[in-house]
C-alpha cells in the first residue's frame, strides 16, 4: 500500500496511528508530500489534492482519512469496536466532536497562512470558540474514553488534542479540563502516538 501523507497533517496522523495500532505500518509505504504543491502522482490518485490518500495493493485510491481508516480495519485487528445500541451513538458523537476540533484547528492554520492584513478575524474567533466548546464536551465525557485498547473515537480525540498542542498552544486547552488532561497524558504515551509525532 502507498500512503500519501504529511508528517504535520492531523488527518494523516489519524491514519498513521490506526495503521500502527493494527500492526500494518510495515505494509505501507509513506510518501510525504505537500497537497498545496501536489506531485502528479498524488493528483492521479486523488483529484481533490488532499492527504491522506491511500492506494491499495490493487491500485484503488481512497481519498479521505475516514475511508482509509475503514479500509485498514478490514486488513488488521487491534482496535476496540464501537459499542452497539445507544452507546454507539454517544461514541460516534464523541468522535465527531473530536473531528470538529481537528477541522476547526486546521481551518485556523490555513487562514493564518494568509497575509495578516486580509485574515478574517471573525472566522478565527469562531473557530477558537468551536474548539473551546468541544474541549468542554470531551472533558465531561473523558471517563468514557478507553485507554487500554483504543477505538477510532480515542484516536480522533488524541490526535485532535496533540494537534492543538502543535498549532494552537496559546489556547491552553488543559486549563479547567483536568479529566481530559489526565486521559491525554496517558494516551499520548502510546507507542502509536510516539511513533507518529510530527517534527517540532
């Protein structure tokens, strides 16, 4: 398999953590690239010019982290399955809240690439508010996050918090969120998280 990826992308990191947890990392060749200056092979695999993009052994291109993770879960074992019944919807909601943190933080990073004079300050403020509200929700439900064997929910939450540390440390998300901080302190030491740390 070939994974078009970036060491700093939170979406790519989710896939890389999943691959590590499933024991599939050795079966994947990572190709690091910049989607804003995409190489022809990335565009051939994904006309959206987004990462991560996985090309399977059969040459099938999967152009989204959610699709890639779903595919990898058919290839290996090692993640906790989502619960059934009402608990399933609660777990999926946590996953989407965590994904929302990633989306808001990534949107902030992209907006800040614009020259300072034309940045949309109201947009940046809205993203910060989204992140703060979402962190408060995850903190209230920190006891529901599994540590021993994670699911996609915990991986999404862990990658989201790590991305905030990388790109938006000024938000100081830990303040007032001790349960979530305690959970993340343990989760961040997982071999899969340590192996996928972005460069400083």
